[in-house]
């Protein structure tokens, strides 16, 4: 199998106080040069099995803004194969950071991925893991005010090798952030755990063995407003990357939540 693209959308980390939306980041041109990758199906994802495929994109079914989906994220068999008449089809893929207005603020970043609600997630990847450098508004001067969040130290949203039983926490300090045009100082803390040897069904496709990666994000301003939390669950397969994603409502108490504020699944053979 050749990787379609690696598209990790960490909506709910830098963008956690905004609702998630459909893809708006300009996507790469077709006919990309894709790295070779063949799954060995050992249930472990190494750095080589999660390549960044610049110029590639894949299509996903996505729930519309404001629409809740009932799902099951517990156990090791995840059936996300239900079809919904109101799903939209979106194309997602990594874009090089060099052409973005905020590129000079993220010296170590390699690529960006749409984070919803007019925001981009900004990342780099190395042998240790996938790192979130920050988030920024896709436009430098949007109507609601620009956003620019840079972590003092990038957050490891995935650590290699990715395998069942892995768990870790990390905190990113925000010392000079801007959110919707207003100054922001505080922290984003993530708690990540991985379940291995699972099976995930999406419409017309089954991936096995798949990995479930759960992330709890806690944003804490330095003063004033209350702490805000959000959960997300992604399902990964070797050489493919993200198979499906579910995101919770704000301040969801249940790690195995059953109501998704946003649900996205791989869409086989469909176009936007």
C-alpha cells in the first residue's frame, strides 16, 4: 500500500476553544511523489510507517458543523461504518509551511494541516514523534481577529513507535499567544493513551490491526477564565495514517464518550 497522506488534525489542542469545521486549507496539486510504504500488520506504527506525503490528499466523510453523532469509542472493535445523508466529503492533506503568513514564527515546523474553524495546526515530525508547534489562523487578518499560538516547547502528540499500552502527558507553555485578536497567556496540557490490536470499520472498508489514540486536552489561562477541556480519538493504520477521528463536546467527562461533536471517516471512492 502506498500512503494516501498523513493528516493528523489536532483540533482541540491549539484550537480547542473553537468548534471544528470542514477543510479550508488549500490542498496540494494532484499526482504527488508518494513514498513507498507496505504495512507489515504487526500492530505497531514506526516513523517509516507514518510518512508525510506532501502533494497527496485523501477524502473523508465529515459531519456538518453543529451536528452530533452517536458513536462507540470503547473496546477494541470500533464500528464507524454507518452512513449519514448529511455527511459532507472533504479532502485533507499536509501542506508545506513555507508559503503561510505565519511561517517565520515557526522555525522548526515542516507542514500544516487544517484544524477547522479557519485555523491551521502546525507540525514537525522526527524519529521521536509528531510534534505540534502551535496553531494559527489561515488568514493573517480574518474578520474575527487573528490567532497565533506558539508553544515554548512543541507538544508531542504522537511518540514513535506508536503501540498499544503507550501513555504520556505533556504541557505546552503559551507566553505570547493571540486568540481571535486578543492576547493569551497560559498552558495547553495533553494526556495521550494508545490501545492496540483493534479493528475499525468505516463505510465499505475495514482496517485491522488498527490503533486507537485518545487525547485529553486541557487549556488553562494564566488568570481570569475557567479551565476548558476537550477529548479526541483518532484511529490509525500502518502506512495510511488517520482512518477516522471523533471529537467530543467541550468538558466531556467520559474518556469513552458516545456523543461526538465532530466525526470524520475515510471515504472510499468518493470525491468532494
